């Protein structure tokens, strides 16, 4: 059920058209989250804000912490290499050579113990806490067998799972088995998460969603280690770990869908405002249109006294005009149903666009989930103020 839900949400997300700036913001946000998660589980102490600054080439660290940036750069390089193959429509064979390449890239330039050779299978036994990795003599065979098994799973995808559902399953079990085998002297977790990312991306999962599993593991780190430990002690039963991973993926996908829906509602609201004013608005109408769109950008009700400075365009439009002009414009926008005024505060009535959605009982599973979007906050504000005893109209002293 969870795999089917994840498959459905990924297909939904992949088909949602977003504004270019929103698509880029989501890409950069979840790239930072995914890279941070991949390294933070291994001990990287940078914050998400620092990672985002580093991606913008604006993070300065003392020499003693430069290695933290190198860890980030290595994951970014590996992610970029995977994407280039996907973009070029080239298959990325997840065989032993590719898995070793991931490890080599992820450990490049880092200060490592002498026995650790990036990209080469270990020649000694290792243990993590109470868990012991596979005997080093078996690692070569086990990695080859894992690669063959992942290919066999892809070639025998049941219809009810589909390619995306099977890719999710393959990604999670690949992660788990690489953690069990522990084939490298260091960077096993990062390598496992990179293989997971590569499988998802090659299956057509959008880039922001492909980082969600790593982000889930990082945000639930104690549970992540507990699930790994339980899987190793329960005789090789992978189902609990798969359930844990896919449930987190579904939650992350829903959050991304909520963000995409909010972006679509913003577009619908902007289009609605333009339609209200028509194709050839007069100069006063263009000024009012600019004003309501500026009010719409505020997360909370906007002080009327600050409206002139809402944007450079609005400031220019009202330059040399008296406060009466501004009040007349607000009054006109109220009559058009575009804004609501309460005392000295004003907010855009963006809840209007909810009427454009298909009808469904409020609160039902079919009703839209907008999460903590600004739209829902504004709708709540509008509903509470519509029941106020004495709504305050905007005074006007001159006709429009």
C-alpha cells in the first residue's frame, strides 16, 4: 500500500507544472537537504543554511573545518554525475565498478586512515558498534551478487508496482544490503545512499523527491539506526526497514505536493486578478492591480500605512498622489472582492481560488491538502474577520 501510494504521489509530482522560480527553489532546497542528510548521518556538522550558502559559494570556514565543505562537494559531484547520465539518457549500470566509483568520489580528498583506500573493497574485517560487516573475503562476491539481484528485480517488475514502485523497493533494499555488507573501509553509508539516489533518479523520480529518503533517515536518525540494527538481528527480514523508509518517503512526497499545490494556487490567483481587470486596464486599474498583487505577497495582513512602500512599482505608481487616492483604490478593490480590510490592516482574499477546485466535502480525503500554506492561514483570517461585530470599511471621499 505504501509503495503504491509513493508511486502515485511521484507520478503526480512529476506531472505538476511549476513556475520556473518555484521549480528551481525546490530543486536547490532539496538538493541542500539531501546532501546535508547524506553527510550529517556520517558526522558532518554543517547546518542546512550553511550548506545552502556553500552551494551559492558564499560559505567561509576556518581551515580546521574545510573538510566539511569537501564532504559536501564530493556528494554534490556524485549527484551531478548521476544526473548527467540521466539527462543524456544513458543507463548507469549499478555494478561493482560503479559502486566503487561512487565510494571513490565520495571519499576523494578526505583525511582517511591509512588502511582505507577510496573506491577499493576492504581487505580486513570491520565492525560498527555491535554489528560486524561481512568477511572481507566475501565482499567481492556479495557486491556482484547484489548487483545481479537488483537487475533481476528490475527485469521482473509486477504490474501492481510498476517501474517506479519497483525502483523504490530496489533503492531501499540496495541501501540496506550495502549497509549489511559494509564493503568499504569508510563511506559505506554515503555510498549506500548514493546508490539509492541513482536508482530513483534513473527510474524517473523528480530530483527533489529523489533526495527524500536520505532526508528522512537524517531527520529520524535514531530510528534509522534502530531499524538497521533490527533488520540485522531478525534473520534478514527486510520488510520492517522497507516500511520505515517508504512511510517517510510518502510523508516527504506529500509535503512536496502541498508546496506544488500552493504554487498552482498562487498562479490561479494571479490569473484571476488579471482577468478581473481585463485585457486593457486603464492607468488607475493597472495601479490597483499592482497594489492587490503586492498585498497578496504578504504572509500576514498588511498595514495600510505601509502600502505605498509595498514594492518599488507601487511606490512609483503612488508618487505624488495623496492618501485619498490610495483609500479610493482600496475601496474599489474591496467592492471587487479582491481584498478585505479590518481596521488598519488589509489582506488579499486569495481563498477565492478555492472555488475553482472540484467540489468535495471539507476535510474529506478527497478535499485538497494544503498543509501549512499561507493560503490556508489567509482563509482562516478571512473567516474569523468576516464574523467580527463591526467591520471597518475604508473611507472614501471621492468617486472612482
